[in-house]
C-alpha cells in the first residue's frame, strides 16, 4: 500500500493483463511468417500462401507515422 501525498501521485501499479484468443497454429504462422520476417501481414495475410477467412480488402491507405513510430 502507499499513501497519496503532494510528492507521490496515486494510481501507481505494476498490474497488467494479457489474453490470447488466437488458434495456436495461426499464432505460430503470424509469428514465424510475419513478425519474425518483419512483413506487413494485415487483412488476414499469413505470408505463407494462406489468409484468414472472413477478412475484407485492405484500404491501401498508409497512415502518417507520428513521432517516428515511437508510440507517444
């Protein structure tokens, strides 16, 4: 426990949650073929000749990179 003071703000926590809902074979394909190969596999493309079903065509729109892609 901690006490909120003028020198120590409240809301501090090391808590985090992660939930994986991907089928193991699909997750392995995404990691192996997309993430590790640094490929853009959006819109269901698995970079192995297959794609996920029920996806829609991509927009082809490249969003602007903000802050050099650093996430802030």
